[in-house]
């Protein structure tokens, strides 16, 4: 997985990287709605007469990580993702640890050159988040951790919580404070501050869609239908085959955007001139343009792309499925520039504490390639500090940080040889 590029997380998005979860759900023929016999609102407040609870989350690689207990055990780390209709357990070890009862099973061919993947339904799972719980939830559990979210995020990740949470509460996320608030929809009242902007949401297949005006070029403005996707680590992804007027930007960078069931999802990174949400316009947005052949299977609902958390984190957001709206208010991250990886290498976190960083790809002609870095090199030191002193999020931020910055690395080759490399970051788009 990549240390510095968009990767897809949700059942329909790019978690920073591609559309693999949606590919999985489509391949299994699963619907995104509640399973038969399930109540439509699975989560409830633990304490009677409670109207809201709030707790802190960890934001890693532009993803919301929350602690959850399953069947009284844990805590386990789950991503909170509007792009997922059916919640997912990605760590197959939880099947035996929690003694999960398995229902329908499916075999999904096409996971690279590997044997077919098995995915199974498991229901009646009790889920506890701070102050709220669901007595019985349906999950999809994978037989193999092919997504390796832990390696991408840089900490243990056991699964993804999706529409079950967002159907149950009005969800407020304050990224700058790493705070999430669950509100009782029946008691919630919209804030009245003038800085709040309201954007209508349409729910289709338990996933939220909005229409935003995208200024593709200086002269071309298009209203585009986009998935609101808190589980996507990028800012914006657009599918050029979804609209005859959508074309690749002249200045673009060929990139590996993600990983799907049939292998890696490729495409381009570029920029659009701007995007308008309510009264707010964000300019020079870094945008992913996946290859049409790699996104063809993902169109369960016609749309033009998705908005990810690299953009959303610049706002305090309130997501209300009950009343079909999104509220946004700029926070202290609002004016941060949108930057891409200026190094040209992908990393995966490994080891028991996910503090070993191994290079999985080097882009030809990139600063990393020019510095002599190679696939399977392990980074031992960054600017004379142990690599283990950095989280993967911190490493990623460093590689996005500044055009021309020089970074000194000490790496170990697979044969044990130690070598140094000085990488000079370069903004290419």
C-alpha cells in the first residue's frame, strides 16, 4: 500500500487508494441495506435519556479510526466510513477470537494471482462504541486480509463501520480536535451560526451523494454527483467516462491509485481549478483520475466520483442521514494546500508495532529513483532519527511537505547491506 498516495477505503471510494471494497460488495452481489430481521437503526445510546455522546478518535492517513468492542472483547480499531453500506471485518483472526457464527459464504475470483477469496456473512455481533451500542449487527468477514489496512494506516485495523452508524445518529466530526459527536436525530437541532453551510444529501444504497460545482478548468464549470466518503484518504476523485466534458488535465502524473480485486488500480493525479460546497470554494484541488477500465465495475449508482477526507478534514462536518443534509464550517485546517507525494515511493508499515517501513514501489524517474532507492529496501533512519520514532502518518506528511526539501535516509537492503540516500522532494503537479 502506499505511503503517500491516495488509497481507497470504502465500499465505493478511494481510501487513499482505489475502489476495492465496492468491487468486493458488487462481486458478492450484496445489498447495502439492513439484513432481513435487523432493525433499521442498529445503534442506541447506552444510558437512558441521553441525547448525545462525544469521544476522541485517531486520524491516521486522513482516516477516522475509532475503538470498538465486539461481543464484549477488544477494543478493536475500525474505520468510520460513509462510503460503506455493509460493515466489514477485515481481520480474519477475529472469526475464531470472537467465535463468530458464519452464514452465507461467497467465493470471489480475481485477487491478483492468488486463490479465490472467501467472504462470509456473520450476524448477531454486539458492537460497543463509547456511549452507544448495537445489540445485533451484520458484518461481512474476509477469509484473508487482502486489503492490509493495517499496513496502509500504520496501526492495527480490524474492520470498517459504515452506514449502520450514520443511520443511527446525526454524526458530527471535528477533525482539528479529533472529536466525534453522536446526536439523537429526534432531538438534534441545526446550529445557526453564519459560518455553517448546508449541502443537500441524497441517500442511495445507504451511501450519501451530493452535487457540487467543480471548476474543471478556468472556463468549464460542471455540476457533478459525488459520493461523500469519509473513508477515502484523497481530496477528490473524478471518473472521466462519467461525463463527456470530463477530461484528463494537461498536467498530470501517472500513478498507482489503489488496489482492487483484480490487482492494482492505476490512473493519474492532476488538479482541478476549484470545487464549491455551499458558500465555500476550495481551489487547486489535487484530484485522482482512475483509468476507466479499473472503475467500470464500481458504478453501482451512476455518479461522477467522490469527495474524500483530505478535503473534508478542512471543515467541522455534520452528517444527517435522517434529514438528508451535510453541514460544513471551516476549521484551522481550511487553508492548508493540497499536496501530492513529492518523493515517488510507496511504503507499507510492518512489524508487531507497525513501525518498520518497507518500500513496495519506486516510480521511475522520481526523486526516490534518482536517489537510488529500490523495492524491498527498509527505511531505518530519517534525517538521522530512527524511522521507528515516526508514525506512518508522519512519514507521509514529510513526503508531502515542501518542494525542494532534502531528506536523508538510511536503508537496509534485503541482503543486509546498509546504504544512505538523499532524496530531494519535487512538486510535479
